[in-house]
């Protein structure tokens, strides 16, 4: 009985304390990668890797064409011809997977490096928003199930990142 009374008292006081708590949610990664600096860096990344991107696009088109032709002509081809074309298709698919994986690794590395390079500035601007808004608790967007638009400070952070 005494434990129940303590539990009820704790819940009553926690409700009163929570009423005065100002909470916000922020998606730092989203704000950073939507910023003007990220857009410029992404354009530079695409420019630096244009040859690989073009190669990947070409391979993708070639794969689609080869698959369509294989499907269309499969009924009239000999078994040997079907196997030959299937082998060629498989070889192109492996090359596509290689270039796709290479670009994904480069993209992930670029994102990690960009985030690390800009993290101090990001945290400084976020700290200023927290201090100005007098927030008691700031959660990452992934930690919240529901967020009222007024509690999301991601847009404010993005605006600060884009201001000079």
C-alpha cells in the first residue's frame, strides 16, 4: 500500500514538472544535407564522379535492353543462343553491381566526411537555437514517435545553416 502511494505521488509530481518542460525535436542530418552547402558539395561530387555515373547509367540502359531482347526473342532462339545471351546479361549485371557498389561507397564516404567537416558548425548553430528557445530537452527526430510541427526545430536549423 505504501509503495502504491509513493508511485501515485511520483506520477503527480512528474506531471507537474513535465508541464514546465520545453521539448524540441531536430533532425540534424536532414538539415545539414538539405543546406545550400550540401547541395553545392553534392553537385561537386557528381561532377567529380561523372565518368562513373555515366558508365552506370549506360550499363543500366544496356541491361534493360538486353533483358527485353532476351525475353522477346527467347521463344525463337536456340538453347545455345539463349544460354549465350543469358551469360552476357549476367556478365553485364555483375559489372553494373560493381559500379553501383563503388558509387554507393563513394557516396557514403562523401556523406560521412561532409557531416564530420560540418559537425562543429552544426552543433554551434543548434546550441544557439536551443539557448534562444530555452529548450529543456532536445531529441533527435528518430527518437520521437509523434512530433507537433511547433516542436520541430529542423527548419530553424536549416535556415541558420543557409544564412551567412
